[in-house]
C-alpha cells in the first residue's frame, strides 16, 4: 500500500521529464496538465506520509513483541486528578525473553497518588512490569470516541499502576531545551499563584498566559464554552497575533538597514516559536507560528509583501508535512476556517457600513471579524459539539478587549515579579479584571436563550453547508449572478437530505445495550420513543447523548412479563442474580438473552430453557465470570458478545 503512493508520484515525475523531450507542438497542447500532475504528486506524497505516520508500521513498535517489562520516559508533566496522576510516556526498551531490546511507541500511564515512592516528574525514567491494556472505546452511540482520538495521537495502550508496580530509574532525562521550557513554565505558574489572590482567577490567568488549563474550574470552562469565547482561555492565533503586533511595534525603533532587518526577523521568529513551545504547541498555535514566520520572512528578509492566501496554504502544507494527522484535529480545522473566514469576509463586511465616528468604526470592525469567523466555523462546530452560542457577538465584543488588557498585564507582572509591592498591586488588578470578565460572561450565559443545544448535523449536511458558504462568497466577491442558482440547488439538496434523515429517525427500530461500567442499561428505540430498562442516574450524560443522537423525544419504561420483554416482535430475556432455573417441556424462543448482575448460572442451564440468536453479557458483570461464560459459548458453539470488552451493542430489529 505504501509503495503504491510512491509509485504514482514517481510515475508522474517521470512524465514531467519525458514531457520536456516531446515536440513543442504537443508540449503546448498538454501544458495545462502540468498543474494536474503536480496536484497528483502532492496528493500521493500526502497519502504516503499519512500512511507512514502510523507508528504500528515500524519494526521497533512495542506491539510487535510479547514483552514482560518496559522502560519508559515520562514525556510531559503528569496531570493531577482526584486520585491519580496521568501522563504520556515514551517507550525506550522492552524485556523480551530476558533480553532488553530497543523499542518505540507511546503509552498512557495512570498512577495512584499513594503508589508513588515520590513525586513523578517530566523527564523521569521508570521501569514497569505490568501488562499494557489496549485503549478501548465505550461504543455508546453519540458519545465521544476516545479510542479514535487517542489513535490520532499514536496512543494505543494504557497502564494502571498500583503500589510497588513502578520504580524510578533516573530523573531528568529530558534535553536542555525541554528542561529550560519546563523550568520557565513552572516559574510563570508560580508567579501567577504568588501574586494573584483569587484561586479562580489564577486558573484563568494561567490558561490565558501559557495555556495551562488544568487548574481551571469546570464551571468556568462550561460558561466560556456556552458563550462562544472558549478561545480566550485556549492559547490560539489571537494570543500569537497580539504578541506579533507588540513585537513589531517594539522592533520598529531599531535603525534601518539590511542587517537590522535580519535581526528583526530572527528576534520575531525566535520569540514566536519560543512562546509556541512554552504553551504546548497546539494545532492553532503552530498554524499561527508558521503563518507569522512566513510574514516576518517576507517583510524583513525578502522585503516582499506576503499574500495571506499563499501564507495560509504554505503553513498548512508545512504542518501537514510535519504531522499529517493534524488534518483530523478539531483545533486545526477550526483555526484555519476562522482565519479564512476573517480574511475573506471581514473587509467586505466592514465596507457594508461606514460609521460616522472612530470609536464606532472600531466596534464595527471587531463585530465584522467575529461574525466572519463564526460563519465559517459554525457548521463544523455544530457537527462536533451540537450547540450554538446565540450571544457570541456580545460575549466577544466585551470579553476580547478585557482579555487583551489582562494578557498584557500578566506579561508586565512577569517582568515586575522581582519587586514585591509592584507585583502584588498588579496581581490584585489582574485578579479584579478576571473576576469582572468572569462575571460578564456568566451574566451573558444566564440570559434567556443563551445556548441552543441538541443540534445534530451529519457529515453530509456539514459538507453541503460549506458548499453553500463557498458559493455565496463566490457570488458576492466575483459578482457571479448565475451562482445563485447553484446556491438554491445546494440548499434544496440540504432540505431533501434533512427530510430523508427525519424519515429514517421516525421509522427507526434499535436495541441498544449500553457500555456503562457496573451498570445494566438498555434502550429499545422505536421511532422517536425510547423504552428504557434499569436506572442510569450515574451515567445520565452518556445515555442522554445516545438518545439525542437518535433524536429521541419520549421516554417510557419497558414493560416485562416475568423476565421477558417483547417489543415489535423482538423478545428479550433477562437473567440476573435472582433468576432461578426451571424445567420446561419445550424450550422458550427468544431473540436475545441478557446476563446482568453476575448471575450464578451456567450456559448449559440457560440453553436448556431458551433458544436464542445471541447471548449478551452487559457491563454490570465481572470480567472473570464473562470469560468463563464465553469459553462455554465457544465450545457449543453459541454466538455471544461482552459489552464491557467489545463496546456497546446496537442492533436494528
């Protein structure tokens, strides 16, 4: 597969070479194919790199071996949770047949706080002897697929460590740059905690300055999300843009000259990338760093004005060359869509109305930028998050200027941290400003109709929405009046698609056995009604997400006669710990048998009473019992499935 992409690219390149030697007449006729050939080469190289990025294809991948011990390097500062520390670790060596061999790969490490001999730090090298467990998806429809998300980060296994299951071999194995960045990051966090008195304000200040979000209050995160200003506390292009503008303003006082232009470019690029690495180098930050680097090179080194479209395309190509999986990263997609929206629509929108006063013009420009970015990001936000902040214009108009002032004040605080009195005063001002910003955003979040929730958009509808946006932009910018016919046709396609989806939801019939650890939960969905069995109070969010996914509007308890329920001709038998085997003259016919709550019964006893299509072991059963039942089913043979190990079961009936 990998060589197929390489062969296509090589074939096209050979075609370019041959093209130079054919007669001029034929070269003139086929000159337009150069562009198509170049696109084909780039697509082949991109597919080749995407395929080759999978670490599981490398011969030293740890998953290819049966290892009994692992040597790991902690690759990032451990994140403290309620009872555990969580960290990403790089595998350096594995023990196979009593021999240590080099290996590669990443693993998620969870350690109980009382299991550590001392504090686990970034850069520590540890040895473990516990087996790695694959990262599994719950399979509950409509819920976040953590397994797919982890796979995009090249994470496929995890390990949960108890007392005496790890040993620290060596500390501080990281490079000098990593060590300096870690020390600098820790110093910034310490300054924020020392001089800002309010703990809630400290969390926002840390997120605003260097993107450290692990001390943010959950309620604050939810409030910022509901009002559409979560980008303020997530380091993004806004922060790098402010830094770039500030640095350009400071560096303009340097003398003119070629050498000083080179000095400006080096200082700008160095500080931008230093800040990017300090904040964790997220997808949006990398995009901004590459884009501003291209702008700095064009302005000071090449002395040529940068074309923003070429800069965006170039930065995207470089980032995807570095890490092709970024294409599926939500932050990457939102970042580029927002910038494209601002570039394409903001100037055109500002020109619609010219305010009579300068202060009104500034407000109108801010609104135009926010509205342009929101238009281009709304379809994909609805696809991923299923909600829309109705007061995003008001929230951004008030919060962005305040957050900008706070960010500059935090930078001043870092420089003045040596003067205790001055730093304390600045810290109190920052705390007060953050409290005001939080109060404003909370007020907007509490307004009637602030959040429109329960919006479900399919991938097809999302693609059609972007097609409508592109066509409208083309019509307005290129004065392409006939394009309105295509806009209308695309909108009609969206309507037809929506009607077809609603028809499918109205006639759906699904059986769902949820994967909720320690809980037996089942839904029989008929049309827009869900017939439920068992209390799912402790897992309300997961179950509600699934019901929203299938557009459930009504809930009813599932009726049973004894231990059997019947729904539209489908018969389900429950066997729990209270079930008593009984003798029958003729076996009872059911479609599915659900074992729940660790019943003390054998498969042989079950099949002496029932005949069925499948036996289902729900998530309330113990894995040891499930394994024994599965072994018995395999001997018969009898079809079975374990929800806890194989994910939620969704069956159409």
